[in-house]
C-alpha cells in the first residue's frame, strides 16, 4: 500500500471516529436540541460532495471515510427533523 493511502486511511479513521461519540449520544438520547439544523444540513451536504469527489478520483480513503460519516450524519439529520 502506498504511503499516501496509508496516511489517508489513518486520517479517515481519526476523523470518522471523532464523529462517532456525537452520533452515539444522539442515537441513545434522541436529544437534538443542541444540534443546528442549518449546520448539519451544510455538513451533510459537504460530506456527500467529498464522497463524490473521492469516487471521481478513485481515492478510496476519502470514499470510505465519507461514506461512513455520511450515513451517521444523515441519521442525525433525520433525527433532527423528526424529533424537533
């Protein structure tokens, strides 16, 4: 594996794992009062675009990280809309 891919996968793991505590807390409590709808909408859109970018470049570290983060972000965004 090229060093650039290794660095990409490590970065992907760290950034995705840093998002996990917020996602787990939101799933457990269903408390979305502290989450900004505008911010999460922009964030989720940005993650989706990063995923498309990674796919276009066939940059698998970007694809993997953003696919996982997109699923989590979409779930939180749906909860924000549902449990206002």
